[in-house]
């Protein structure tokens, strides 16, 4: 790798780290899903959250405050630009990999979640690393080596950090032998062993699924049924029709579009990656509502291929075009896009803090009321459960037999986040509500007796 590529990759990693530190400083309150993972990691008695990935829950056990919870995810997330570089280098060349890592380090959606207690960024890092190993070994003269075995733990890590990555992992594993059929036919032993190793690494998940649901695929079915959708393909419509700059990124969006043209490169690595990316986006888009983080894998893969397409187009252009200082212009564009993304995330984080202030006020009221065991009943549960430090929580409209037993403090909570509570709830459950002061106009807490 030449000096320029090394410097560009180092700059991408530094930009990613700085953006993460800014996130730590400007996002003081855990989000909905972050708090759910944090509550599970703390051992709270929660509703049926089996779909919450075990990898995130395990990593969240390392911290007990917002910063300490998020710091491990920021560190692990640094693997994403590194894995993007590795994929670009394996499929094309080191220059493509470095530019792809730099482009992804300017994406406001990726940067905005690079220090969150979520599995999206770590999962994509594992997926890109696995793809880099597969592409690198299958395109190697002489065929794949034992290094191909490393793809198994990379894909397994991607799965354990996000169960929703199962479709794209399956696509990657099924499509590769079709693209490189001749290679697999000659070197089938190492391919079979790699697949077997991946299966072995999934045994803990299978055991958990059998224990919790009685079925090998029970957890995956449960997870697939959680994301809401108004109709089949709702997410796909959003992914295609949304403003691409705001939904993906100033530089990420055009590189994605260039990536769609990657099939025209007529190279097997490009074709393989584009097919895998589209498989992920289409699968998620058909089965779930849209969120940018759900398709981070497809976005990152298309950016890698798009950068390769742009580099190839420039290299094959006229001599006058090749002599233009495009690298300098691209570097300026990277800096400007990065500055815009950091500013965008700081403003977004500030708005989220204002929206979540009512949750903190309610949790503070519960903690002030006593320190004996308690249960929270609310419409927006995870954050209240985490910040109140109660040992149990339930959706107020879905209660089990023991939720209202008076063997612990019981609190009904309404905040600005979530639907208002129907006050016919109390007489229906034969309880009396004593309201506690919260100091926030959109935060109400009632102790049940």
C-alpha cells in the first residue's frame, strides 16, 4: 500500500473516531433500542425481548453509564472503515479501498450511530470483513487458502451483533459458489470446512433458540416478525423514493448510484458485491419499515463498488481528464461532507435530548420516591426502565399476572414519547393512582396502590 492510501485510511479512521467522541459528548440520553439493550445487560425483568441480539447485550455489560456503555461500541465500530478498506482492496485495489473508507467516514447516518449501543455498525464491520476474505481468496491465483476459514467468525460476529443480518449473510454464502463455480469445484474441501465452521459457531444461538422457543429457527422467526410495516414493500418504497442526500449522505448517495453500475465493470467481484447488496436492501425493504441503519450493509457495499466504478471511469477517460487534479477536489469534497455530517448530527442530537427530557424527569421522580424494588408500567418502556433503575418493566397495556402484585413499588408513567395513557386504565385494574411531581410539563408519574 502506497503512502497516499495509508494516509487516506488513517484520516478516515481519525474522522470516524472524532465523530464518535462528538456523539458521546452531545448525546447524553440513551435512545429507545439502546436502553433496551442496556436494561437486558443489567439483568432487568423485561417483556419478551428475545429479538434483541446477544452480541450487543454482551458488549453492553461492560458499562453502567451512557459513556461507558457506548465507548466499547465506538471502539468496535472503528472496524467498519477498516473492513471497507479491506473489501475494496480485495475486490479491486488499495486505492479503491482507501477512498471507500474515506467516503463512508463522511456519511452522517453512519457517523450518527457509530457510538450507539446498537449492533448495526459492528455487524456491518463483520460482514464487510467476511466479504473481503471471500473475495480475496476466491480471486487469488492458485485458489483459496486456509485463510478462507476466517470468513466464518467474521460472518458469525455479524450475525450475533444483529440477527437481521441473516439474509445478507445467507446471500453472500449462496451467491459466492455460483459466481466462482470453477474455483469451488476445484477447492471444495476448504469451502466445505469453512461452511462447517460457520455452522459450529452458530451452535450457541441454536441452543438458545431451542431453549427459548423450542425451535432451531424460533429466534429468527420471532425477530423477523418484530419490525412493523404498513404493507409488503413499505421499506423498499422509502429507500427508493427518499431524498438520497439526507437519507444516505452527501457523498455516500452518489457513490451508491455509481455502485449500481458496478455490473457494467464485468468483473466477478463487482457483480458478486452488487448482487449481495441488492439482496439485502430488497429483503429488508420487503419485510420491514425503513430506517437507514437497517440497510447499512447494502449501502457500504455499494459505496465500495461505486468508488471502484468512478476510479475505473477516470482511468479509462481521456488523457486530459486524467491529468486534472481530481484527487485534490475529492479531498476537499470529503472535508466539506464530513463537516456537514458532524454539524447535522450535533443538531440532531440536541433535538433528541430535548425530546427525551420528559423521560429523565419521570425516572428521577421514581428514584426520589424510594429505593425498594419497583416495576415501571409505560407506553415507552426501555428508557424509563433503564433510568429509573427499577428491576422490572412492562408495557402498561400488556400486563402479565404478576405485574400489579403489591410486593414492590409500582409506577405508571406517561411522557412526551409514546401514546397518552387512557385514564380508564386505573379503575379497570382496580388500582388507585397517586401522582408524583416531576417538574416537567409533559411528564407524569403515578404510584399505584
